C-alpha cells in the first residue's frame, strides 16, 4: 500500500522520477566507488566479479583483485549505503514524532549506549569472549533506549520529556564510556575505540550488510505503514488524536523501530552524525512534508550521500583513513546552516 501511495499519489510523476533517478544514482555510485582506490579496477570488472559470485559467469580479475572487490570494497560500500539510508529515515521519523527539526537518531541516547556497550566488551572483556564489539554495542544501545523509555514514562511521556530523557541518557552513557576508557584502556586500545566511536566502516563484512540490511527493510516496511499517521503528527498530538490516531502506541512503536535500526547501524559502523539531521530537510525541499513521498526519497538520498562520504574518507588522506563521522560533520554543519538559513528566508 505504501508503494501505491508513493507512485500514484499526489505529485506522483515527480516522486517517481526522483525515486527512479535516486535508485540509478545509488547503483552507479556503488559501482564507481568500488573502483576508487590503490588497486586499478574498472566498473566493468566490478560487474564481472558480482556476476561471477552470483553464478552468472567468471571473473576477469585475479584472485587478489577479486577478493578486494568482493570481500573488502563491495561489503563496505553496501554497508555505507544501508547506514546512510537507515540514519536518514530515522531522522525523518524522529523529526515528525517529536515535532523537532533538530531531532536525529542519536537524540535518544542510542549512540552513547552503543559506545558504552562496545567499550565494555573491548576494554573490560565483558561477555567473556562470547560477545563481539558489535554485539556489545547493540546490547548497550538497547539498554540506553530502555532507560529513555523508563525515564520518559515516569516523567509523563510527552515529546519534551522524551527528548530530555534522551539527553540525560546520552550524557550518562558518554560519561561512563569516557570513564572506562580513561581508567582501564591502554594507549593502543584507546586509539582503536575512539576511531570506532567517530564512525568507521573499515571492518565491514557481509554479515554486517545482511543484518543491517534486514533491519532496514523491516523498519522501512513498518514506518511506511505509518506514513499517513506521521502526516497527522504535523498538526500536534491533540490534533492527531482527534483524527483517530493512537498517539501513545504510534509513538512507542516508531521510537522502538528507529531505536532498533539505529542500534544495528551503530553496532556495525560506530557513531555517524548529521546524516539523520540534514538529509530529511534536503528531501523535504524536493518532495514536501508528506511521508509517503518523503521516506523513500530520504532513504535514497542518505544512501548515495554516505557512499560518497565513505569513499572520500578512505581516500582523501590515503593510506591513512579518516573516520566517516568526522567527514559527515565537516560536510553536515555548513549544509545544516544553509538549510536553516533557507528556512528562515521562506518563513
């Protein structure tokens, strides 16, 4: 039903063109981004490697270059696309639910909780080897979100209370992370943890792609089913309730979905900021506020954006790699200032 509303709803030719163009841009971006790097690889070589591994032919590359494409660059680039799409969609959902243009996936403290969970595993060895860094980050993110739900419910459950609870959880888990690193980690471990906390796709593998991709598809299906309900939230909670929306249940379901998706993405890629803050505003400028149109365009924009940001991060200072979160912040801050300036002029 969501796809029908997107393709045949109001303004459908423009939205359809943007979606088709965005999908084509994403496929082209992934193919070209894989060719960028020290190894000389062409776009045709990428297609031949993918076809060979899918059983549709033979690779034209040597085993080493085949491994570079299939085991290193392709999963990393696909994970960048998944993370960009997921973070951007989470930002769009949270800005609608909380009616706050500054809301992003980390306002609930999920990123800080994931950081604490990862540090507990890497630095203190919590889990006795049974938990990986990603597993610890995922459990930490869920614990942080559970704390936010508990605090917001205790304080009244309004959107302001949710935001304040998220800020409190963010500060608490950030302090815990800093304390653990400062008191228990050696210099090498500290450097590795801090690099991950700033956002890194360097360790991406196919398992990360499948897990994050599955969670993203599930989240898109759930959020797409609530597209019309999210439109009602633009008029406020009271107005949405008079339109027959179950405000409390809707907010709980969508906050849980966005927290689950953010936790999965952060556990695999670390904290990558500004994607969920800036991209929804850019998408609204193209297709308007209707979430049936906004969500697919936002997802595609976020995917293309992070593919190229990651490509820049791993090549601009080659052979040294820049954390992806650093690059998104450097790009996102001026972009967000521009968005605010344009909004002020049109207000």
